[in-house]
C-alpha cells in the first residue's frame, strides 16, 4: 500500500488554516505530557526566569484585570490569581485549558478570580470576544508557535484600556529561534557558545520545550524587527525590554544546554503600551 503525502495548499488562506491546525494538533497531542512536565508552577525556566520577568514588567496593582494569551496549563494565571489579580487566561488548546481548570479548581486555600477560555490568538475576533477592557495583557512563550502576530497585537490594542500594558516573553529571536547550534569545546565536549547560521529571514522550524519531549513542536522564526513591526503596526509602543539568561545549573543537571551559557540570553521580555 502506498502512503499518501498530505497535500500542501497553495492558496494563502488554506496554507494558514493548515498551519493553525498543525500547531493546535501538536499542543493537543502533547497536552498530558506538557501538563506533567510543567506541573502547577511551570518548569524551572518558567517559574525561575520567565514568570518573574513578566511580573516585574507588568508591575500590576492588586485587583488589576489581566488577559493572558497562550496560557498553557495556567501556571502564570494562578501565580497572578494568588496575588489578587483578576485573570482571564486563554489558549488555543482545549486539552491544556482543561488541565488549567482542573489545577485551578483544586486550589482550596484561597478564592481566586481566574477564568479560562479557548481562544486562538492568531484570530483577532477571538481575542475581541474575550471582552475587556483589561489593564494588562501577557503572553509567555507563545509567539514562537504563532504563524501570525498582527492579530494578537491588534486584538490586544482593542481590549486594553488606554495606557494598558502588554508584556510578551519569548525565546530570543537573535539566539534561540534563529538557526543556531551549540558550539562545543574540543577538550570536554561541553557547550561554550553558539554558532548562528541564519537570522534575517522568516522560516518554519521544529523544536522541543524540554529534552524528554519525543515529538518536536512547529515553531515560527521571525527576526526581532519583524516582531516589533507587527506590534507597532497595531498602534502599540515599546517602553521596556529585558534580555534573560536561563537559570544557571551544572552541566550534569542541565535539562537544556542553555543552562550553562549565562552570557547568552535565551529569552527576551518586551513591554508594549497602548498609548
Ligand atoms: C511553550 S507553551 C507556553 C505555555 C505557558 N504560557 C507557559 O509559559 O508555561 C506554548 C503555548 O502556546 C499555546 N498556543 C500556541 N499557539 C497558540 C495560538 N495561536 N493561540 C493561543 N495559544 C497558542 C499552546 O497551546 C501552548 O499552551
């Protein structure tokens, strides 16, 4: 029996629909695995580096109304909820939203104002349907999975209050989503730097969120200038940025090699504001 290769459509709308489906299928299939790996607070990258950076940049006051895009199993939503924020957390994957709800329902020690909704952040109307107005929006490690960013920035602009903040934390496009390889030392074979082979053009690639992951995710590389251009085109302005190194660990304990490269920022946190 011959196996049929899936047809690649040539019409741009059909291509986009196929990419959205591929992204959704990837997160849906891996949802139980991701939920287990991330646990209640996210992995060491999330709770050690990304979440604290997002929190610093959001600078929220108690009771602030926040929307999250690409919330996964809800680690950051619960973190904000425990601090008294009112959170609507959204994700493309119904299976991950179900994990987020289950993990949040089992927190009995305090009343939290955290709700979840399935929404595709590459479709502006799905964001606008989330209501608002919100004091702030946040997206942690989501943009690499999105074939389009303009709808998320446009949607955020429409549901944020004037002066509202949108913090995006993502893999650093110059280092961690561009065509890179870890450069290993000839003496001991340990990574001591990176070789970057491509950066300026957009492309689709595959990667893992941790080394135990069997099936890689589809990722979309775009250079930093293009990411920012989509936000600026939506009317947002950039007013803060931090470059973030991985949490440091000895090589034996390191889950991804980034942990032993403290001088190379694997992630970037960007703060946009709606004027
Ligand atoms: C690496 S995980 C990050 C999850 C969470 N923010 C965290 O930091 O633990 C990426 C998440 O993006 C979600 N995602 C991917 N594409 C999306 C889209 N178009 N709209 C909303 N969520 C999306 C996935 O379902 C997944 O939960």
